[in-house]
C-alpha cells in the first residue's frame, strides 16, 4: 500500500517551492491564492527570504504546509494515497492531501495555529530538547521525576525523543537524562514548548477555528499524531486535531502501525528528507521515496 507522509516545522529552507512556482501553472495559481489568503507575499519569503525570516513561526508553518500540499497537487494522477500521516504541522498537509480539508481551509487553520502558538510561547519561558540514546520509558520516567512542567513531546524514532516544557524544567531534565545514560540531551532552537501543556492557550484558540471548519470524509485514512492509528471519521479527525497541540506526536508508533496495516512504500511530500530518515530508523526494511 502507498503511504504518503508530510513533514513539519524545521524542514523549511530558502528557495523552497520556487521550482514548483516556475514550472507549474497550477502551483503558481495556488501560491498566489495563498498570498491573498494570508495577506502578505509568503512566496517572497519562501523563494528569496533569509533563514531568519523563514524561521518565524507565522511564516514557517504556512510555508512548509504550502510546499507539501502544492507539491502533492502537482503530482496529478500519480497521487493515489492509500494512507497518509503528517508530523505535527504536517498532519494538516495530510488532511488536505486526503480530502478532509480544502486547500483554503487548511491554509487558514495552519496560519491561525502558527499565530496562536506564537502567542502561547510568549506567556511563559518554555523550550524543547532532543534526547538521544534512551528508551522511551526512561525518558518518560525522568520527565515525571522533575519539578515543573516537562513531558515527552515527539516520539521521532527509537532512541530519539524530544521533550518539551518550562525552560528550567527542561534544563533540569536534560541533566537528569545525561545522568541516566543519554548520549545527548540538547536544547533546541525553538520558540516554545510545542506539544506540551504549555500550549493550552493555543489549543483553546485553535479549537474554536477547527470547530467552525468543514471536515469532509477522507479518500483514505489518516494516521493521527495523538492516536497513532488509522482514522477516517471526520468528527474524530477534528477531535484529535484539537488535542494535538498539547499532546505528544506519536510518530514512531504511527509508522509502526502503518507498516502493520500494509504500508509498503512511504513517499515524503514536502521540503527535506527528515521523515524518510526517521522511517528508516523505525524499520530498516521500510522503503522510502521523495515526491
């Protein structure tokens, strides 16, 4: 079965999407439509902007989403997903790809999500850190032992987890992870504690926008971050998408479930090859490709 996967924040690079814009009339139309919807020329930042400009959350999330979704749309008849999944922000790209959300609604939600997350980040000093070389349960136990808010946020692949929470709690957790035998525990250059309870204000804000958006029955199941299982019911997809901001991204578990359910080829759609790399670490036999 053909599985298509969509990357999240961090996959962006200067010049992303420019080749699509210049080689496809459909892509050009969609990029211009995106500029109108967003109220600023995101294409200028994507094609010519600096790494710093691209790193702003209000730019990064729509930029990665647009690259993924427009690339999928230019694949035409070749694009026949039998299952989809996206890492964090990438779940919104996956939901446009499988017909749950329209292009316009997906972009509006991603833009609102980015702004809501930015606001939540400004309330309390918070951050994320990558932990390498520890089992999932050890990371969870260390987080639970620390005073303050720090949780496992991204289960990326075996031995690679990201933790998230209050800055002081994350710093303490990093020291404790190293003491527990982690190869590395390093603070990431991110704006805040995504996929943790620190995102509750953003979740509340986004929930209202998601509730007001039409979700259609998809053409194939989406393996959602919060459940790591196949979901095809529009209302259930909506509910899980609301929880996603404060819940961990179960990427390892999602990929394992997709393989168990018959995925034979994983095609990454969007900038970079981060997910293909993670999938190979989750299952050495998995076949990956880039769109």
